């Protein structure tokens, strides 16, 4: 067991914000996220070139309910970080995967994957690890099922940005590697697979990178400038504790394989507050909000945010109130 | 003429932005600044991404060219908006690479530390225990080089704590002091990147006098003590000598 001691600040009030530290955190987040985003864009490009839409449709279950559970199952089996998932999900939607199914995969992959569960076990080795793993898994699963049934009732045009629903037509500007221009092959170069692949990768990478930059800026600001001890006094409260856990997850924007280590060390929080943090964070936070905006309409992202957090809060509250 | 120039700028923008990202990544690796940003696990990914971005930039320029006329219907977002988009991708990254400091400040330390004192933070269990064993087996007549985190690991095991108490140690860390508090030696622990780093510390007892600045790297030689207050063991080094030192190759400790 590894333990760490933490400093005892002299004042419970916020120490303020160090802007150079915000720059350092921002730089760290984008450098960490960009390679995974590029990996996601490359996989997306490969899907675009090599995977016919018909094949994907043949793989998918016919019923929406089965599709939702298949997506949750895929999230369980294929670990994928939030940054890498975005280009792939957008490509899958363009290839004909129902948006509800692709969205549920996007939401479930970070939170339910085995790496997140293993890190939760390690982080809580000294604090009833199996309970924490079981609660994190089951609550995440229930929230995803709830969101899945809601998503299944939505029409794609109410969820997706216009360019995400374009289909696979490559003549449209939204599919160009440079959406501001009409591009043609250079003389002597035909529109072969390499060109199609390059165009798809660049378009997906730069398209989502814009939102990663904005999200990373928000995440760096709050993870650096927000004094997490401000939430400590309410961490044990039946109602305010889970809300504080959810709020902290929204502000810190941690990866799902890291979050358990940070929150396990946060003694002022009760178990329900920690579970709320672990369930809500991988579903949506300030950074993910902007990443989701790269594919989805703002109104839909707001509705998703509200429902995901409300469902997490209700589940954790019910758990807290158990006799 | 202006249209042509604007079209050329717009055409090269994706390649320029991707090349700039690759250059910043490679520069960060070459200067060692990446050690202050990412845990070792992620550093090779950045190198790979930088190379791939350069390849993609070259492919883009080689494979594509702008059409002589930009059809308005196919350029719906407008030139200024497009330019703004590329600038958002470029300016914050370059600014952050220039402005990011070599260490997190005491302001962030206060924001990211816990008021709860000693808090369990399970981590690289086998490795940390192995290191603790190495420390215990070291020559007792020489100062044992230990990390702040190893002292904390030892402090949580009563048997190891008892065996190690009073041993002479040599530790490197960042100096941190607050009014009416004992000075401390800090190391930041990073899981993935500097944005998730949290501070770990040991107290410094005895004579710590000197013109030490906040967050200055110091090497401390002294005796390891593990005083307990209300069941909370806070490792302390009773200082015998203290001097400025270079920043270690790995300023952050990673699992």
C-alpha cells in the first residue's frame, strides 16, 4: 500500500490562481490528449476506407434495445479513452451506425472499461475496493441504460451537428481535409485510398482538436485554480456530498483511469460522494462537454449533461439512504 | 490577387498547424520539458504523434491542391472564421509552450492539497514496497538516498517505520513554507500529466535556515523521524545539512 501525506494549507480559503500553472496544465492536457485523438482519427480513416457501411450494419443487432446493450458491452470490452473515441464515433455514425448506439458506446467505453475498474480497485485497496468497483460498475451501467433508452427515442437530426449526419459523400466540403476550400488531387495523383485516408484523418483530427483545445483550457483553469478543499465541508453530507462529488468531477476533468487515485485520497468525501465523482466524471465533464460539441448539437449536449448528472445523483442518493 | 493569396494561406493552414504541433512536441521532448508535463508512459506517444503529424502534413501538400475558384457554396463558414479556427489551434499551444513554468507554484499546491493530512493514496504497491525494502537494507553508516514518497510509504508500516526511524537520509525536493508552519520538502506525484499532479511532503525539523526561495530545489541530509499526532504519522527529517541542488531529471514522481 502506498500512502501519501498532503500539505495542510494555512487557510481554507482559495489560494487564488497561478496563470503560469494554468498554462502548464493546459499544455500537459493537450499533449496527453493529442496522440490519442490522432490514433482515433487514424482508426476513423481506416474505417472510412476499408469498412463498407453494409458490413457494419450487418454486425449490428436489429432492435434498438439490443443495440444499446451491445454498445454497452462493446464499451466494456474495447477500452477507449474519451479523446480517441470522438473521431471513431463520428465516423461510425457516418457509416450508418444508429447515433444512439454510437453515443452509448462513446459514453460507456471510458467509464466501464476494465482498466478503469482495475485502477478503481488499486486506488481503493485500503477502502473496501470490491465495494467501490461494484458500485462504480453497477451505477455506471444503470445510468448508461437510462441514457440509452432516452437516446433511442431521439431523432438523429435532433442530436447531431449537420456535418456529422452528412453521410459518406466525399464531395461535400465537410468531408474535405480543409473545410474552407475546395480541394482537388494534384496532377498525377488520383483520388485513391491514400488520399481518401489522408483527407479523413486530417479532417477528423483537426476538427476534434479544436474542441480538445477549448475543453483543455477549461479543464486546466479549474483543475489548477479551484481549491478542492472548498468542497470538503459538505463531503459527508447526505445530499450535498454527492453533489460535491459530481461538481468536482465536472471541474477536474480527469481521465477515467486516473480519477480513482485522486478521489481515493480525498478523505473529506464520503463513499457516496466518491462514487458520484467516479460515475459522473467519465460520462461528461467540462472537457468532454466541448469534445461532444464537435459531433453533437449544443442543445443535445446540454440535455445529455443534465440527464447523466441527474441520474447519477438519484442513484447515489438512493444508495446513501439505504437502511 | 488578394483572393489568390488568401486561398494559398487557407490551403497551407492545415499543414502549417499540424507541423507546428509536431514541432512543439519535438521541441518539448528535445528540451526535456516533457518530463514536467507527462508521465513516462505517455512520452513515446507524443513522439510518435509528432512524426505522424509531419507525415500527414507532407501528404496533404503532396496530394491536394486548391481549386482555382472557391465555390461559395462549398466554403460556407467564411474566410475569417476559418482563419480564426486555425489560430485557435495554433496560438494557445505555442503560448502555453512558451509560458509554462518548470514547476507548479505554491498557489496550486494549496489548491491541490488536502486539509485532511495523511490520506491513503494506494498506488504502485509492489514497486513502492520493493523500494522501501531497498531503503531498509541500505548501508546504515551512509545517508540513504530516498524520495519523499518512500518516507511516506515507510511511515505507514509500523514495522518498517520502527526499523528505519533515526536513519540518516538524503532527500531532494521543493522547498515549501507557510507562516506559522514547519517548512516542508515537497514532491509532486503525477499519474498521467501535470494537470492531475498532487503534492506529497515531509516536514523539515532542526536548522533549516538559509535564503531558500519557495519551490526551490534543495538537497537535505538528516535523520528520518516519524512523529505521530492524533494517530497521524507525518514523516520528518531533522536537518543536518541543506543546500540548493539541480532539478532532478524527473521533477515529478510517477507510478
